[in-house]
């Protein structure tokens, strides 16, 4: 356990740096560089930009959550008892620590899904996300924005309302998962 102190410290400093870059700014940077390097590849580049920018900035929350939960769990009595009885460290991690760390990770995953959906819609609204020929709520909101003051307000309002309802329902699922996976609330 002690020999993992400096690599995890370096990883957490990297996480601190990555937290200062939102996914939207990373996507705009990657899209700008990609369009400069490959000017005719907007359609094929768009999904790569989405996936790479969301995953490049999204891993940070998982790393911090797993590390924090692991640090809490490693000091619990059952882990200390397993260590004293001579159980191998990898077995302690697999059988005792990992199942207790998975609860917060599952809750974080649902929150990250809602964040990824909103990020994709924002990037598609800005014209950096999904190509205009692909279905996206952000693209629908952007197209409807041109007709907003012409009396056809529903072209923007309904996709926007759907985006809010999807994000809200995924967050409520995460809240329910948190309550269901927390043994103290049973």
C-alpha cells in the first residue's frame, strides 16, 4: 500500500490540471486543430472530437472518486483484519475494497452520462459536435433558433425540453442508485 503513494500523488496533480479544462473548450481546441490539419474531414472528425474531448476530461472524476473511496476503505477494520490474517494485497483489493468502491463509481457514471449528453448537445449547437446530417438535440435547437422569432418557437422549445428531461431523468436515476447502493440507508 505504501509504495503507491507517489504515483497516486502524481496522478492527482494531473487530475488537478485536467479539471481546469472543461470538455467544451477541449473539444473546440481539438476541432480547430483537426480542421486545420484535415480541412475536408469534418463529417468523420466530428464524432472523434466528441468522444475524445468528453473522455479526455471525464476520466478525472473517476480517478478522484476511486482514489478517495479506496483511501477510506483501506483504513476500515475489515481490511485491517484481512491484512493481519495474511490475505494477499491483491485479494484484499479485489474482494474487499473494489466492491465497496463500485457504489460511488456507479453513481458518478450516471451523472457523467447526463453531463456527456449536455456537452454533446452544446457542441452540436455550436457546430462542433455531431454533423448536421446526424440527429442531435443540439443541432435541432440550433436549427430551431433560426425560426424562434418567426412564430415557430416549438422547433427550439421541444428539443430543449427533451434535453432537460433526459438530463433530469438520468440524474434522478443516479440519485436512486446512490440510495439503493448505500448500505447505511437500508
